[in-house]
């Protein structure tokens, strides 16, 4: 059974991840306990689709589409059917 978790993750500093955490709670009505902050790339590359609903990936603000195609983490997430959101 899929966990109901959103993972704030790749390329974010702890401060950025905390800011996104607060934003998701206020805008999406997510429960704080359902949002996990992970900033370790090794942990991101070990995620499976059954473990996560969404991964936030930091990318350059002006080149989001190109980044989502070129970044190895995005390629990994796509290959494993894990939803991700580019965060500016």
C-alpha cells in the first residue's frame, strides 16, 4: 500500500526545504507529518514509486523544462514512475 507522503528533496538546502514544507502545508492543506524532508541525494536515488507521492527537485528557474530532461535525478524519477515537481 502506498504511503501518503510527499518528499521534499533533491538539490534543496535545509532552509529551502523547510520553506517548501511550510508552503505545502498552507497551500495544499497537507499534514505536516505527511511531508518528509530529505536532502541526501543517495536517499532520493533509492526511492520507489510505492514509497512516495511527489518529489520536489530544485532546478534553475529559467530552464526548468531543459533541466527536467537533463538532470539524472529527473531521469531516474521518470524511469521509476515517481512524480516530481521542479521547484524554482
